[in-house]
């Protein structure tokens, strides 16, 4: 913060956000507080339109969010209609479908009834398990150019790297799983991806800004390390965390 010129009287607002995303939310997000923080971030991204979501999936996600916040629908003191629709569904979905408010509420409530007896934590995990299957879940995008100067998008996530032709962010033109990459090097704005397959050509691209080069490298290193760690036996520390979390959930379940 010392390098940023901010008046002492100015209030500072910080937003806590996850940098790396799981492949399997139920298995990897061990502690309840971690699950909740991911749930809140993903829900916010979906409602804000940052994470693209089909209407049918958005309705089901909204029903899980209601279960997580309010519990069983029969126990609610207020009807769903007391909640603004834009707190339940992305604005893009509300504006692009010829469905009135009553129709949306009815669809959400139909699914909401199906979640009876789910605890808030179970509903949050159900939400995340559904959201993690969305095509752009957990993907960080960066503007890049290939050696010909063609504008492209680089996507980095828990599985690997993918290259897209903008504005399309879902259909990759080229992809590398972390297990398929031998080495990643960069110099200033130039990156070289060297595949494991010796006969495969290197993929070279250029970032638009040097600061993006550092962010890309950090995301690649971190995601690759997590990718490897997931495929190894759990450490004793992780096993203890799992056991403690399961014990706490069992106690909460017995109290319900």
C-alpha cells in the first residue's frame, strides 16, 4: 500500500476473492468457512454476469441459494416474491427471456421444494458442484497475440491452459492440460509453452502488458502445483482437517 498515493482521509474498501479454484468443490473445499466464501464469490459472479450461465441452470442455482440462506421453504416467514429477482437471477437472463416475474418465482420455488431437509452447508456445496460444470468456471482470461499479431484470449484454470478467438470464451481453439506441459518460460511480454510431446511445436504468444505477464506466470505456477497435489495422496495435515470437518458436520447434523 505504501506505493499507492491515497489520501489518509479516504476510506479503503478491500474485497477478498479466491485466486485458485477447485476441480471438485465437494472434495477440495474441506472447511465450512472455505465453502461459504467460495459460494458467495461464485454466486456474486453469476448474478453480475461475470460467469456465464444458462437460464435453466441459473434457476436451479437460485433455488440452492435460497435453501442455503433461508432453509426449508415451508419454514420461511416470507414468500420468495419478497426477494428482488435480480438478487436471484442474472439481469441478462431476466432481460433475454419472455417470462414474467411470477413465472420466474414459480420456477425457482418448484426446485426449492426439492431441497427440503438440506442444511445450508449442503445447499452451498450443491450450488458449487453445479456451478463448477459451467464452461467458464474458475477461468482467468487475458488478452494475448500470437506471432502473426492475431488477437486471442488465453484462459487459465485448474485443468490447464486454453486459447480462444474473442469474443468466444467457451470454445477453445487450442488447449494444454497441465500434465501435457513440459515448461513455461517468459521474457517481458513473450511466453513460450513447451509441450511434453517432443514432436509437438512450442506455442508462443505475447501479452499486451508486462504486468499481465507476471499474473499469467503466477497463475500457471499455482494452478500447476495444485493440479499435481490433487493427484497425490493426502498429507497427514489434510487428513486431519478432513476428519475434523466431518466430525463437526456430524455434530451439527445431530443437533438439527
